[in-house]
């Protein structure tokens, strides 16, 4: 299994190609709305980015957690 850097999370969610008919059929028979779930994943990733920006904005510069917050934000392109 290959590893994708986290810096491409939102970018990849925005540029997903349409699923194949077999994928959609399999997902539908399993009770999964594939296009809906992918759209939800993108909206939640964007929501996470907004929340993390707010947290980072109000985090004191001396707080060691600011480094971690900024690293997470950098991974959400």
C-alpha cells in the first residue's frame, strides 16, 4: 500500500474522478452513497481547516501546541 502525504488531503478530495459503475453498484448494494460520502468528507475536511485556523489564531506564541497546530494546518492544502 502506498502512502500519500497528508499535504494533499483536501486537494485530492476536490479532484476525485467519478467512481466506476462497478464501484457505485457495489457501494449502493452495501448501503453507501458514494458521491454523498465523498462530498461529506470534503466538507468535513474544510470544516476542520476552519476550526484549526481559529484555534491557532488564539493560541499563544509561547504555547508548544502551536507548532503541532501549524503542522496540521499545513497538511490540509
